[in-house]
């Protein structure tokens, strides 16, 4: 399962992603956590001290390695230089699995021990102005997008991305890479306006989008969200003293999280799990191709001096049974 948390800055994306990741860890599920938020704060939210968080390897700085590994022996992708963030896998490409070790995880992921289990954490690294542009060839989120496009994940395995819903994710198609997108919204007009915009994009691409109300206090907040968001409102989370204690650097045991909030996390998980059966790998692959062609035309061909449409392998469908290419020595 691939799950994104998106929303306005300050709405609680990082907080709720981290709680959700902690919840998954207690069930022993394999989890890859990815910090692709402008404010890189998922590590600390998962309990890493500042020094350890600052020392996490940045995916953005390891793009050449990621590209070279994923490209494998795919004859349609001549070099890492011509591989852009939307280049889809094809025959010969190497695919990633959630629960394995591979050179990409070795270079970019670090284990984080949580109550009940250990997860892998990957971070894009701090953003620059250029990263938020639509076309950026070296884009940090591009590293995440390449990994998502080459990832074969099964039910009960989770990739959780704490993500900025900027123009780049709409232009590159990154927002279509998830089985479930949780839009975190505070009960305010601003919180809800991000939902409206996201909903427009989501509708055109058949994206499963659910709203998670955060910092919701009382009936009035709930009524507001219900009237603005309707059936898309999945669950709400109130103020959490557990989160406050964690922010002070004194995280209580996770099983001491408020019962209502723990129940909300289980609801998120059930909603995400329920989408897996409906996953359409062919559509998933077609959407990769759609966005690759768009990006090739709008900037990629010019940037690389190659015809990037030729990278598409017409017979390839990313799916669970796709055999992982054997790594050559
Ligand atoms: N349910 C909550 N209870 C208590 N504090 C919260 C809650 N949700 C978010 N916060 C606090 O609000 C601030 C912003 O949250 P954060 O997750 O960093 O937002 P985002 O990642 O969307 O920018 C943080 O200080 C966080 O601890
Ligand atoms: Mg954040």
C-alpha cells in the first residue's frame, strides 16, 4: 500500500504521518516512511534526536545512484542522465520491494526503532526554491517519485509519504502514485480550501482521497468539516497531549496515546487497506506513461536532448508478479 499525507503547512501532516507510522509499527507490518515535506520533520516526529535526524542521508543527493540502480539493464534508458523523474520502468528495470534490502535502501534509508517494531525512514533532504519548480531535473521529490514508480508493494506492506502538495506533485503525477491520500485539514476555511483544490485533481485521475480533520474540538468544528467536506471526511483527531509530550522530547509509550486518537489511526489503516483490492496495476502504469509523456514534451526532451517517449516499454505493466531483475555484479 502506498499512502500519502498532504495538506496545508501546519495542518498536522507530519504529526499524523508519524502517528500512523507508529501505529503500523505496532502491528509488525513492514513500513517504509518517506519525508517529502518542505519542512523536513518526520525524523524528529518519529523520535530521532536533532543530530541523528540531521545526519539522515538525503535522497535528493543520491539521485544518480537511484537512477542507475532502477535503470538496471533496461535498453530503453540509455543512461542515468536521460532518466527523468517520470521515466517509467520497463523490461530490464530493477524494481523495489517494501520488505527487502537493496542498494537504494542501503544508501538512502535508515532504521528507526519504534515501540513494537522498526521502520525504514527515507528523507528527500531540505528543499530549495528550485525544487518547487515544475520542471526541475534534479528535483528532490523526483527521487521519491522514481522509487514509487518502481515499487511493487503487496497488501500489508506500507509506504507512507509525508508530502507537500505543491504544483510539482500535480505536474509530475506524483499525486497519482498512492492507493490512498489522506488530506489533513484543520476546521478552518484555509484548511478546507486545500482540500477543494486537491479534489479537483483527484477526480480527474480517480484518486482515493479522504479528509482527516485535525485539531478538531467539539461539535462546531465537526459540523463545519462535515458541511464543507461531506462524505470525504473519514475521521477527526483532537488535540493530543501525547503529541505535546512528544514535542517536548518526552514521548510516552505509544500505547498511552489517547484512545480516541488510537481508534482514529485504526480507521485510517482500515480505509487504506480497503483500497488494495481495487488496485488497478494497468491504470497505475498508464498514468505513469501519461505523465512521463507530458513531462517529456514540456521540458524533459529539451533538457536531456533525447526523445524520452522512446523510454516507454509498451508491453510493460508494473504488478505484483513482475519478477525482480537479478542484480548484476
Ligand atoms: N492533534 C494534535 N495535537 C497536538 N498538537 C498537534 C496536533 N496536530 C498537530 N499538532 C502540532 O501542530 C504543529 C504543526 O504540525 P505538523 O505536523 O508539523 O504540521 P505540517 O506537517 O502539516 O506542517 C506541530 O507543533 C504539532 O506538534
Ligand atoms: Mg510537516
